[in-house]
């Protein structure tokens, strides 16, 4: 199937409603679709934030050295589909900025980054 024919899950919510998790994810994934270095992580829920009023959408960026970084954007929990669409370029840019700063790091830095993450205690 040609990539141009790929459509993110058709949004079911109308613009005045709060979209479901899948719709929210599809919306943001669709906005960064041109970034082939990013992997969408639908359904990945990790609540590290002390921001219970926010919903997080995760992406993964990888490097050829084997290190990957978890990227995320937060969306206010009460944002409607219309409100999210209005700020979609900004949300996409936040993900892209995080991916860019990850890819600008040297692989030495990546390895340290990875070791830091792999040492929970
Ligand atoms: Zn690397």
C-alpha cells in the first residue's frame, strides 16, 4: 500500500468532544508521519508525571548504536478534538525537537544515556 494512502484512524469524535486515547495518538502520529525515525507507541502508558490533568502521548526515536529515547508530549485532559487540532503543529514540533536533540547527541552520549537509564538502583 503506498504511503500516501495511509490514513490515521478516522477520528470518531466531533471537534467539540474530547477524543479517546487511540484518536489522540493517531492525530499526533499523523502529524509526525514524515519523520520516519520516529516510532509511535500507541497504548504505551507510563504515568511518571505529577500532572494528573494531562494525557501523554509517547514516541520512540532510535539510533543505529542501539540506543533509543522515549519522547512524549502532554495534552490537557479536557482538550477537545478541535482544540488539539488547533495546536497540532506545536505538538508535532515538540516531538520533532526532542528527536532532533537526541539525534544530534554523539553515540558516546547515547551510551551514557542508556547506562543511566539502565541503572534504576
Ligand atoms: Zn547513537
